[in-house]
């Protein structure tokens, strides 16, 4: 059996060229026997010698037991990897691993330099958990390296043959040793980012690991990628699922969220989740941080074990449980439910139905809706007659002033810095900074509609909205800095969760002496919004779309030409910009298409807003699992995903790249 010295692949014994890369077998040219001609058996030869003064050819012949290579006596071939062939050899009564490198590893200047640097750094590597390098010869052809022989089994073999040995206490110790070794290896400019369980040896009578030289690479790699790879190894060792290689491999974990491992403590699961986050910015930022997390774990016996809801009980537990006798009659709770339903139906026919059928009731509203009239809602109040002047007043000083009728959709914005929503409210509010906010007037518009159906179907009260997306400097006045892709005070903040925005709005409202818009007792499902408060909040989806359209029916906010109004994938190199560098829409609002996408208040539903249930100031579905994201970003190309009607969604407690927000105030 022979292997090509250039590409390392096996070649037929009688071939003159490597069938894979075409390398010529110069030493065999013209000496191969003719097809069909038997060769004459040779007399037995003494043990062959390799190395020394021998001129190497283009072929790696396998050495047999007893062969000599530069003073090392071959015991047997160990294995072959993409770099070369490894043998177990003996010298001076001690076992070693002899590795011969294929020629392609030093076939050009770049390869030669890379191999030299790697071997030199491995020779100076000092770690109790790495195989000691005893000899490196870079001038020999082929280049070879000798390391001490490590007795024991690899973690891959233990996983396959003795998985009970891989309990959590053992894996915790392995994890700490792996991270300590990775730190030492990294100081030499090497890395373990391609290490696998087959490259980690464990002695039969202990738990101190040894990392083989084949698992150590010379590559400049982000430290967080090494954290990720070590997390993959630990997850594979801990998982009891027969598909652990598919569930916890690198490619799968980079595309899917890490799933907690049943039977493993919550503390260790949390550390693995921080190692294996799909977003590199959310992982441990250093090996030292990962080691600190492992050292800070409570003992296994004092930590809670993760057991997913609905997990199957063991057969012994099920056998010990006493079966309840079958129920022979309906329970009282069932009859109570039936009674409540009957009472509800009776109350509806007694009180509810007359209210629906009476003049001005719901039935009349529905009939009006389908009577052939336009779908624009009438929201103007009737004009009240002016009050009469008292007959006994000579000066008219006691007469009530006549308030002229004003259409709020046609009035000009006030030039002063105060805003009075109505003469009867008795309150005067300080308007937001006009350099950062604009007033969107009361109006009606076609929610979820564009040029194919321009008819209006929703009436929306006016509100104030930010001209620009909230910047990183504005965010950091109240919140800790976000893990943004491109830091810059004037850049929009992104990679922040919906729940963090709720906290930001309340903090900013409180700082500026405004009424908080939000109240909550727990997670996103408990958040309530007071839309009458004058504090900061997120726009509803209807408010966002109304502000983005700005009274027009363009494909993008402000224009049918995305180049004029939007930063997108084709013109931004996927880098967002400071607000205001693209043209504003007719309301004076910038970047509602592109730059960063924007969170909204509403819960997300796929059929909304085509199936509306409220037509005046709609606020979205009453519940859900994800929140609406609108506007598209520099991660989207021209087309549907950048269009003004495109809707996306995100979980409120998670962060997403290229997703920020814009502020709104009701008053």
C-alpha cells in the first residue's frame, strides 16, 4: 500500500502517477512489471532503513514492524490524517509517536513558513495537558515530528464504549483542563478551534487529559470561536441522545439555538448556552471568562437538574404509582361550567340583543359599513351653536367666547413650544424637541394597503414621532451599551430587546418629568401601555405605517426610488449610517425604510392587519409570542423585504442585529 507524497491519498501499487493529483512516481518509471507477467519472488531482506542519506521519492511506502527510521524502530502504523502518516515507534526502550508530513504541507514557500512556525511553537509549548514534543526535523525529507506516546483511550472512544464514565463531575474537570490548555496554547499563537474528542486522550486510571498534537493548529482565530468549539465538545460528551453528533455539531449550533441538555445541571447548561450562542457577540468574550464560569459552578449535588416539561418518567416510577379508579359520573365542575354557559346565553338575549338592535347600535353600524359608502371613517365633531350673549350685559364681558370649528387634520402645527390637545382637557403639555420630533396629525389611511387598494379603513389620532432612529448615545444615557455591530454615538442603536426598550422609555420619561407610558409586573405579556400618558413609548404598528406613508402611497417611505430614501444591502455594504443622510418623507421623518429595522408595540399575527377587529387607533392583537418589526434594514435588499408594507417579527426578550427603534409620544 502506498500514499502520494503530495496529496496524501492512496495510490495503486502499479501506478506511475497519482490518480488524484498527477504526481509522477519517478523511482518506479520503467521498472514496473508488464501486465500479466509474474514477478520473481525475492529472497528475504533484513529490516529496511529509511531516512538518513536516503533520497526520498514522491511516494510514501508504509513501513513495517522492525523497520528503522532515523534511529526509531517501527512498532506499527497508528493512523493517517490529512497532514501525514503516524507510527508507534520505539527508541531506547521508550514509546513515541512518529509523524511523517506529506509533501504538500511544505510544497511552497507559504506552506513551508506555516509548517515551520507551527512546529517551532509546538516545540516550545509547555503544558501538562499536551503531548510533549521530543524531536522536530524540518530539514529532513520528509519532514517529521516525534512526540511522547500517550497511553489510554480517547474521549471519542469512551463516549462510544463506556458513556457511563462521562458523568457531569468528570466532564466538568475535563472542561476546566481544556480551557486551561487552550489559554496556554493561545499564548504560543496556536489554537484548539479544530479539536475534537478523538484528539483528547484520558489515561485508564485517572482523569487528567492529554491533547494530541494533531488537535493543535497554527491559525489566527477569534477567541470566541475557540470558546464555541470547546462548548461543542462538552455538549457532545454530556448529551445522552443517540443523535448527539447531529444535535450538537458546529454547523447545527451556528444555525439553531442551543437546547438545554436533560439530566445536566442548570448551571452548566447556562455556561454551555453562553459558549454556543449563534451570535458571536453574545458568547463569552474570552477563555478566561469561560474558565471563571466553570470554576464558579456550585457542586452537582447542590444544583438543580434540568428536566424538560413532559419528560417521560422511568418505568420503575410508573410501576410504583397507584392507578386511580375510573370515574363513574361527571364531576361537579363540569355541571358548573354548563350552568355558566346557559346563564351567559340567557343574559345575552335579555340584555345584549336589544342593545345591538336598537338605533345606533352595532347592527346599524354594520349596515352602514355595507351600504355602499366609502370606507373613510368620519371623525369630525358637529359644530356647536355659539352661546347667546346675556341680555342684561352691556359690555359683553361675561359672554362666553365663541370657539370656531377647527379640523385637526388641516390645522397648522403650533410654532410655540407648548401643545394643547383640546380646550376642554385643562392640561398643557410641553412638546418634544422640534429638532428631533415631528407631529403626525389626526388622519385616516389604508392600513396594510398600498396602490392596489388605496381606500382608507383606519382612523388614527395624531402623535409625535422621532425624526430619526434612537442613537447609541441617546441609549447609553439611560442603559448600558448594547453589543452593536458598528459603534458610534450618532449611529442608531441596535441588537437590543423589546423589553429593554420598555425600560428605556420609562427611564427617559421619568428623567424628563413625563408620565410613564408603561407598567408591568413581569415579562412582555404583563406590559401595559397608557396611550393617554405623555411619556415616551414605541409606536403601534398602525402609527408606524401612517408615519412612514406620510399621506402618500410610495413603495418606500418617502419615494418609489429606494436610493433616495433608504440605506439597504446594495448601497451600504451592510453598514448602517447616522440618521438624516437620506431624504425624509413628506412629514420630515428619515430612515423609516432601511438603515435599521424598528420594533413596534403590537404583538405579531400573520393575518394582521388584513383581518382588523378595531378601526379607530388599532393596537394589534391582544396577545402573542413575538412582537412586530417594521421598516427593513441594511441587511435587506431592494424589493419586498425593504418595502413599506413588509412585516417581520422577533421575540421580545431577545436581541437582533440591525433592529433598533424610534420613539413616539401621544402628547
